């Protein structure tokens, strides 16, 4: 029988898979580099590393709710490539690729026909929430997955290549530790998955992995010594776990007939133009919530079942490890039930679901070929995702790809002195451009700049990106990132920061913030009193921004 295509070697098949991933990633890239970023989240991921380069310390000099590792890494990246939006987004892309390749490598033990769809699912889930913004969570998950890959690969080689196995164990431990420096709350996932990977190995292998972990997490000692233990505990434990939660949580389960999250509502005013019949946006969120819970249960249950069937089978151990890793990161999805947090968990859990289904099909359909099993499992999950939650996966990807070719573009460029930020509202772009032009008229480089909300008793969000476009004016407040229950707390230092500032920009963009949580609560009025006492209004810009200067220097 004549072959239409030449037989490919294993290496060629791998490169073919990587080629498909590369095409999928590159197609929307131009659009992703020019799309609007999240004003606060991308803003502080531009500003925080620059402050680190200037000598500031997270938790001591500015509010940072996560580990210092991501800021150190991004600061080093900026040191080489400069502080700019493109560099930040390329770093974010590398983090996303870490997640995608981590899932691919873990699923590869079952074959390429299931590994490639798993990798594409991971990309479809991890990309849409905040596009290429270089957030610490994505980097932490990427490192966690890659650490798991290395540790499991070491385990696989333990009997046949013991020296190589120990090197992989050390590498896996180090990468696990680095993941925790990005996000302290990833420790649960690392311990659960790492425990499965080490279970029933010899003591030398376990000690090598644990030693590597201690080495990887050791930068926390530097952070504790420089920023101070009490400061670090407040910034990384009390603020995110105790003080912040009431102002960010949303109803569980999600409301069926409307969206609860303010940012999600602002992005969903116009329903996506999607040709396949689908549920409405709130309904998709609700279905996704329950599907994610079910998926994590399925991964863990099938993983336990596979290990019990054959304790010596390596693939069963991999599946259980990924299932417990998913369980360890699950709290991220429940602390704020919106599409962003669901995506950050689904990029592991639902992306690996085809492997769990393939494992089940192998047992239930022993006469099926491996390729048939893998394709059936992969296609089932891909179709389910496209039909049930298209707005947050396939539609988002198609929209980013369309923007690459100049369609559906709504982002407008805001530029100052070579620094660029994109925004999706024309009125904000016009007002901000005029504001940025005027600030140097009333301020001297080195003056402390305070950016806040129009009513400082309510701090649900921040236009932190303005700090990035005004780099010659150092932030005048600890709360570059503003959060309800934290920045406006009577225990906080917002009023003191404002009193020491020289120039102030207050934003009305978020005045209509409405969510069913503590963000509606009125906080301390002391900062408003300082503003009225010490500052004079200079100019208002389209009802969106107001510029103030200290009254003793306003002339």
C-alpha cells in the first residue's frame, strides 16, 4: 500500500507538535501586544519592578500581596530589555508558555495525540483572563508544573539512571521552591503534588528534592531580613487573607441571571458575535464553576483509582500528582468566583481532563487502539469547552487573532516620552493624554505623586498605569495597588501618605464600582480631610481625572 506521507521519527513528531503550538501562540500575538491591559493589574506589574530597580522593597515600601520572586525576575528582565509594555508582555508570554509546555510534558507520557490537545486547552484557559499581563500567579503555576515535570522525570529514571535521577530531583526541588517565591499560596499544591512524586522513592532521592526546594525557596530569607518579618507577614498574609477578602469575594455559586463582578460586567456590555448557539455570559460562568469542581474531583478520583490498580505504574502516579496539584490551586477559583480566577485553575485541571478520560477509557475499552482512546478523550473535552464556555476560551482567542489582522480593535494608544499604554475608552484616552501633558507644568522631577480614587473613603481599584507613564515622579503612597478594606482602612497609612505627597491625581473612572461585597463599605475619611486641608485643585479633565497640587506650592 502506497504511503501518502513519509513516516516521521519520534523527534520529528515532537517538533510537529511544537510547531502547532507555535502557530497557535503566534497567530494572536500582534493583537495581544496592542490590546488594552487591566489598568491596575498591568499597571502595578509595570511599576513594581521599576520600584525594585530603584531600591524599594515589596511589603515595606509598597503593598504587594504575593511573593517577591516575580518582581525580582521581572526587574531583572527590565534591567536587560528596559521598562516598557512590550517587554512586560513578552515576559508574560513566557510565563504562559511555561504553563502550556508543563501541561504538554506531563500529558506526553500518554502520547502526543492527547498531549497536544491538553497543551492547547491550557493556552485557551490561561490566556483570556488578563492576556499577556505578567502576573505572579501565572509564573508560579508555570514553575510549579515544570518543577513537577522534573521531579517525576527523576522518579521515572530512578531505577535505570540513578545519577541522572538525582540531578532531576534537585532541579525539580529548586523549581518548586522558586514557584513558592512567586506565590506563597502555591505551597499547598507543591506539597500535595510533590508528595505524590516522592512517595515510595528512596531517601536519597527525597533528600535531594527537599534540599533543592530549600535552595529554591531560600530567597525568602533575604526578603525577611531586608523588609522585616512583621512587615512581610502583614503584606503577604494579613492583607490578602484577612483584610482583603471581604472586599473582593463574590457570591458562591455565581448568580445565574447576571454578572456580579464589576470588571466582568464592564467587558460584557456587548455580547460576543459567536456563530455557535451558546448560553449567556452569566450562565456560562455558573456552568464553568460546577464543571471545574467536577473536573478536580474526577482527576483526583481517577488518579487514586489508577494508582490502586497498579502502584508501580508511572503514568498513574503522574495523573494523581496533577490531580492533587489542581486541588491545591483550587482555592484561587473560590476566593473570587469570576472567569479570571476560574481560568487560572482550569489551565491545569480542565486542560488535563483528557488524560483522565483516556485513562478511564483504556480500562473500559481495552480493545480500542491507543490513538482512538486519546482522540476520543481529547475531542470530547475540546467540544465540551467550545459548547459550554466559548466566550472565555475559543471566542476570546478568535477575537485576539482578529485584532492581529486589524479587526475588532478598540484599544487606543496613550503615549508619553516613549512609554505606551493601551486603553479601550476614547474619553479616558483623551483625558489622560491631556493630563499627562500638564503634570510636568506643576511638578518637578522627584516630587511625590499620589494617584487615588475621587472619594478616598472607597478604594476598589486604582489607575496604577499612570505611575508607569510618569516615572520621574515616585509614588507617594504605599497603596500603588488599591484594595477595599486595605487602602481605605482606618488602620492604614493612606492619609499619612497623602500628607507627604506633592501632587495628586484622583480618578472618577471607577466611581460606579458596584459589587455585592465589602467594596461598597465606606472607609476612613482621613485622607479626604488631608486633601481638603493641604491641596488645591488645578484642573479637571473630562470629569474623569482631577489634578491637585499642594496649596503652598500651587502658585
